């Protein structure tokens, strides 16, 4: 009887252990299946390059490119053109047809069969609206759709009627009288130069290129600060704006993103300005001045740049994503193209690592976020924006603003090609 009890006892232990083993194995297999399923469900795969990861994240956030910038309805605006320029370059690199379709769908949505552009008003004379014309300059040679050509001609006609200062500088918008903003150099002139390269010849082309270079000459002449080497956000040629210095006409501070727009304007315009044009070396010279000045204000610890560039130690200032991404792109592209000395690639790398280490977060589903982006900043208007230090640091800060994500993709492409 005792032997039988012992045997039953050992049988019970064996069955218990075996059952536990089977149970653990089942649990382990289930966990593996769940993990595999979770990997499969990632919206953005983590084995892609950062440029693709951010583009796919933008496409997830904004399935319709016409609603980029957190819009409820489709809009023709500069932010769409900025992100779609980045999408074009990712598509050329990766070849994923989803990226091309994303670009095409924007133009398809915004351009009517008659070649009109939805939500665009020529009468506004707004330089911002020219930037998305780069989407059409890309698509028209591929598709040969007549409506895209008509829309391009409509945008190009704005340049002929744009109000100008007495020195010949484009007003930023019709309602911003007598004012040139650094932003406008990026909004108008890569488009103007690319259109000229594509459609103009002879004296017409030469005059257009001269006009483009003249805009850079004017902003250097009137917005450049000798002491810092930086450029003020805006210049009022009439010196009538409340934000304008009564002697120089300049706004009072150096805004990071305004300088970022200007840097990108230079490296992108040089893509289309003829090699033998006398203005090329001039713009390359301006770019080298720009690089020297901006480098001085890079934060030594993080590699990033502050919202108000030259006042990093002042209360309320913060390390801002869009300007940091724009500078990174400008330096990296400038070096690769041979416009800037090799030493600036180290500045770009430090900036890029700073973005990855301090401003990027990744959600469980793989979606990538870019944080600490200034949502918007401008001059004048209603309510009035006085360009004070307090104004710049108190504008809204948000994640995934396309004015940051677009330049981040462009910067990423410079490093992961």
C-alpha cells in the first residue's frame, strides 16, 4: 500500500510538472505570436531610414496631402509644397509608388480640369503660395497634363504682378506693404528659378535669373547685421511698421526659422541657377557668410539651435526643431554640393544627432514624432505681431508641424543616401 501511495505521489508530481511545462510552452508560443503580430501591425517599420519613417508617419497623420498642417479642408499652401518636395526626394531614393501617389493626389485634388487652383487667389499676391508650384514643376513633365501647365502659368503670372519696393524687392504679400521677409526668399525663388530653367530661354531667362539674384542682394543689403552676421526676420522699406527700426527698417530679432528659410532658399536656388551665371558665386558667398554666423549660435551641448538664435541663455527661449532641421539640411547639402567647406558637415552631423537624441520620439506602432516645433510666427497683421523676444518665445509650440517634419526628411536624406 505504501509503495502504491508513493507511486501515485510521483505520478501526480510528474503530471503537475509536465502540465506546467506544457502550460509554459503554450504561454511562450502565445507571447511570440503576439509579438510577431505587433511587429506586423506597426504602421511604420523601424528598419527603414529616418526619411521614409517620417514620411510614412506624415502620410499616416495626414492621409490627404491637401490637409497637411492639421487642416479640416483641402488648401493650397506652402507647407504642402515643403513636405511634398521631401516626398519627391524620398520617392526618387526609395522608389515606393505610394510616395508618388501621395504627391500626385495633392495636385489632382487642388488643380481643376480647367487649370485653376482651388483656394488660391492671385489677387492676394502672396509669395507663400508659390512654393507648392514646385509640385507641379515635378509632375507636369511626367504627366503632360494640360491643367498642370495652366496652373503653373497662373502661378508664374503672380511674379509679373507682385508689388515691389522702390529697390525692386518683392513684397511678402499684398497686405504686407513695402516688406521683404526672409521667408519669401524660399517661398518664391526656387520656384521662380526652376520655372525659368524649364520654360524660358535667351534674354527672358537671363532677366529672370538676374531678378532672382537681385532679391538675395537686397535682403543681404537691408536685413544683414554686421555685428552677428545674422539676418533679421523682416525689412520694411518704408520704415512705417511698428516693428521696424526707424533708421534701418529691420525687425528687432533673429528668428531661427526665418534664417532657416533663407538658408534653404540659397542651396535650393543654386540647383537651377546656370553654372555660368554671374550671380552664382555671389549667392555662394552669402551662403558661406550665413554658415559662419549660424554655426556660432549652435548649442554646444545639444547641437540644436534656439528659437531666438542669439539669445540662448535668456529665460523662456527653447531649442526649436524646424530651424534646427533647416540649418542641418542647408549645411549638409551645401557641403555635398561643394558650396561650403567640409568643416560644416560636422556642424550638420551634430545638428542631426541633436534632433534624433532630443526631439524625436517613436510610438509603439512605429509612428515617428518631431517635437518642439514653433507652429507659426510672422510680422504685423491682426492681432499685431511686434517681433519682440516675448512674441517669438510665446507663439504656440507643437509636435509634427510640417514646417519641421519636411526639413527633417530633407536633412535625413542628406545622411542616409
